[in-house]
């Protein structure tokens, strides 16, 4: 999640990945990125396939001057901006924003006209469920709301506050996923830690999208690793932006971000959560993951990750998994441009070889 003390209201730029083989129109024609990454600044991306076969990448609120726009109204804030791109197995990417998935804003539980961060969306039994972060009215803490829609690009309807821990702790960066015919949500859950630590939980949700709290499990805590500390002098121990995918032997794997969002240090870890979407114990970090990120920037100022990513851009984080029509396992993430202070989304395919997971 891009937030006042940890990320921004935008996102980071450029890299290479999937080839666009078909240009898809929705509303006004879109400018398709030739590289598979977007020059449009969009933080905290989440990608899902729409019912028309195209792909939709949502992100954090952008201001009235953000552009270019190809279908989205001009001169207004877009609460949940989305890019529309690709079709079938040709995922592609767009350089312009096609619409606002939540034009009504964050809902009555949140600060009026407040920003929305890190929307995560999944399709389940014909309904699209969106979990998003906003600032709770009256307390100022960051909490999670729920909205639903019959289509990926149709306006979502707010259903209210979904998770807001007591004591002012944060619940943010929720990402839904479907497993074994059920819907689950992974999210940053500071209620399972005390400041300055952070944590990640996984919970099953019902058909209404709300949590069945008796199923909640700890997935990871910032005390399980060391590379997540925001800066060399210390500070908050940040793990956030969780996303679950299925890997080899039917295991569920947790992608997560750590460290400071607006630096080369922001990076991505992977942990093995076992064969149950609700882990019985905290997930196991891969490839010396307690002391180094799995994916990250390999240049000066990075944290010496196990593997780099296409383009080797600074601060790659907020990585979220999704699947194509032909069941290709892909990921979308954002990286930080230190020259502009913005983050930009990029898509790649997540593969597995003898050395582990990699992206191309």
C-alpha cells in the first residue's frame, strides 16, 4: 500500500515482459505500451481478467491531473483507477487510464473524499470482490473496506468496513484469492504484532465477502526476517502487500513486500505456506529469505536479492499473482523511479526451474 509514511498515492515506471499481440478497445481506444510495462504512474497494482477476456489492472488513487486518460473522465480524482489491456493469453499493458472502478469513493466509514490505497480484486462465483485500504473517519487509522461488482470494469458498490483493528493498529493491503472453491484474503495485519513490527494474516471469507474470523491464521511476522527494516538506522519493520499463488506440489506461496517503498531497498519476498490455504504454522521463507529478499534491485542501494527482475528497476514491490485465460501464472508489480518519486506497474510471467521461481 502506498501511504503517507510508507508509500505514495502513485506508482513506478518501465521494464520488459509480455508481448502485446492484440489491441483491445474499451470505451475510448487505449495507448498500448510496447514493452509490456506502463508509463502511467500507478501504485499497488492488482490485475484480474474481465468477463470480456481483457485484463484490468487497478491501483491506488490518482489526482485530477494524472493522465493520459482513455475512457476515464478528465479533470477529476480517480479513486480506483484502472488500466485495460490485452486479451486471452496476451496480457500486454496500457499507458493510459481507462476508468475509475469505485467512483463513489471509499464509503461512509472512511474519511470523505479520502484516498484509496492498494485495491485487491478477485472474481468468485460471478462476482468481483474488491478489498481496499482507506483512512477510517474519526480515528485516522488505515483500515480495509469491501466493495463488489458484477463486472471488473463496472462501478463497484461499497459494502462497508471490512477490517479495522482495535488500538489504532493498521489493516491494509488486502488481496483476495480463490482456492478449493472458497474465497480467502491475505492482508497486512498489524494487530498480530506490536509497534514497530508488522504482520500478515490469511482468512477465509463467506459468500458476502466478509471474513469468517475464526479461520484467521498468522502467515508471517516482521520478526521472522531482518531485511524489511525501513532504513539502515532502523524504523518500522515493514512487511505488506501479500499475495498468494499456487506453486509446485500444490503448495501455497506468499509473495510480500518489505522495507521502504520510496527507495531502491523496497523488495519482494516469497514464503512457502504449505498445502493448505490457511497455514497451520507461519510460512517458511525461501532462499535465505530471513536475511535477503527473493526478488529485488541488484544495483547499488539494493539489498542483494536472490534474483533480479526484468528491467532491474529500483524498489520492486507490491507483487501480486494472477492467472491468464490459458492458466499462465503471471505477476504484476510496481517499481520506484527516484527521479520522479513515482511508481509504475509492470507485468511478467512467474515461472519455476531447478533454482526456484523466476520472472520473465
